[in-house]
């Protein structure tokens, strides 16, 4: 059995939706609120998905209104505060009780890493926080989900408007077909993970570095060495990238007499993207939902599509299938229980006509300021943000000379 964190969009939407409802019910003039850690009322956010795949039972607990800053170089990122000290259990209707132990970043998981959910069993999530407040999910039956009948791609022309010029561009759409059984399951949910092989663009496969002989003095008084060139090693320009789905994908067949789902769109890939430059693969997972969870995810999907921005009037928070047993406390999030069916396809560059490119490295072209300006454009040897190792050796920004910043240089086992 495997419990995994919800889509990133889903999680951040849950967090921001509640916070902004409290702060910005109707803003006229935009402003930058000074968000202190305890400025907002805190609500528990629960995220977990149990399947029949092997894995530890895992659930993530965070606080919706409580945020705290983390410094990343010159940026400050506000993250939800993880919940510590909670007592977390998952029980089933066969009398089993699984204790989840606290990890990092709000994650709780079982010691047994090979647990699997059993189709036909009913599971309940039970949480007691450090203050003694109790929360519990509705009992969730693990239903069988039908297989994915087919996973395929189509290329379609789309209208593009750039710099007031209208043109047509070829895009690649990835779609699936499936069929619902006649035993009452009417709601499905999908997640996917993309993997693609890519290489750095030819024009940045050499690294600009500098020798020890200074030619002038930089703005900060530093000596600027003479430029030399170093070829980037293969493990830095040939990689495999990977990314999990961020969108919320659900579908109902309640009004569909045949139970067929045809050409359901999962993702579109446009021109100038390097995901199709060599070889691409997508692994799709299909889950079953009950009506309560389908309605929950459908509302999140609609909010994600229609939310206009931070200063729009926000709707009320959405609550899932977890309730408080301690008074009127509210809890956000969900506990999803389902079997899972998977399907993977591969797409080679020779199989498509979509124009590929290297838009991820669009800003990595070589700059040509005066030599004395190089310290303001270049960074330390294989180290970001001007932290140097070794003597007077310089290089470009690490992202622009090392594909491992976007992926891994080791080929995946399934490749």
C-alpha cells in the first residue's frame, strides 16, 4: 500500500484558499500584507492517499493559517508549518491498527515499508494533535478501479498570438480511454509522472572559466582573470528529467449510460519544449472516488481554473472527508482510499512533428559585458551564488552548465 502527497496545486490551493479568505474577502487596492507566523487562525490540513501498491502508510499534517519563512539564497519562501507531536493511526474493519510515526516536514508514516491496502477493506484515519484535539475521517472503502484501456497521443494545431502576430503551432496532447464497470463506480481520479531524456543545448556545452592572470580590476576591487574554456563532462549535459502532475484530474460517468471515457486529456506539450527532444515517457495512475471526494476534488479543480489572482474575492474554504471530534474545530484536506491501475507509454522524437527546443535554458546565452563586469554575471566554480572553492577559477551559473540541476545523469531502470 502506498500513501502519497496530493498534487502540489491541491496542497497549495488548500493552504492559500483558507488564508486568503481570512485576509482578503474584498480588496480594492492591492497591498502587501505583513504575514507573521501567528497572524492567521490555524486549521489542520490533512493529505493522504492509500492504495494497494506496496509502501509505508504515509500522511502529511500541516497548518493552514500558520506560515513561516525559509530563506533560499536571495529569496524568502513561505511554507505551511508542519504539525508536530500528533498521534496518528489508520485502522481497518478487520481490527488492524497501524501506527504512523512522525518524520520530517509534517510527514507521518509506518515503520513497515511493505504495507498494502486490501481491496474490499474499509479504512479510517484517526488523528490526535498535541493539544488533545481529535480528528477522524469517514470510513473509506477500498474499491477496485477499472484498468486504463489505452493511453495515446495526438498532434493538433493551435492558434498562437505572439507580438500581435497570429500563427498556428503544433502541440502534442496525451489522452486516455477507459470504461467504468457496471457495479456502481462512477468517479475517477488520475495522477501522472513524466520522465524525459534531454541534453544541454550545443551553445552551452562549454563552460567559461578564467585563469589566474588578472587583466583588470572589477567593481568590488577584485582581480579579473583571463577567460578560458572548459568542456562540460557528459554527466553534466546528458540527463533524465522527471516531474509529477500538478493539475487536478477527475471525471464522473453518472450521466453516461455507456460508462465510457474517451480521449480524456491529461497534458499538452507545446513547441520549444525539450521534453520531446529525444525520448519521453508518462506513467499514469487511475484511482476510484466516492461521490463525496469527487465533489471535493471537482470544486478544487474549478477553483484552480477560475481563480483570477490574490486580490479577487475568495470563496469559503472547502472541507473534505475528515471531521473534528473535539467541538467545532475545522480541518481541511482529504483521506483517499483506492486500488490503483497504471499504464506507461514512450514517445520517441522520430514519432512526433512538434517543434522541440530548449526553453528551459532560454536565459543561458553568453553575455558579453566588459570583462571587468564578469563577477556580476558569473559565479564560483560549480557553486551557486558566488561561493568559491579553489583559487581564481570562475564559471557560469550552475543551472546553465549542469543538467543535474533539472534531473539526474543516471538512466532510469525502466528506460
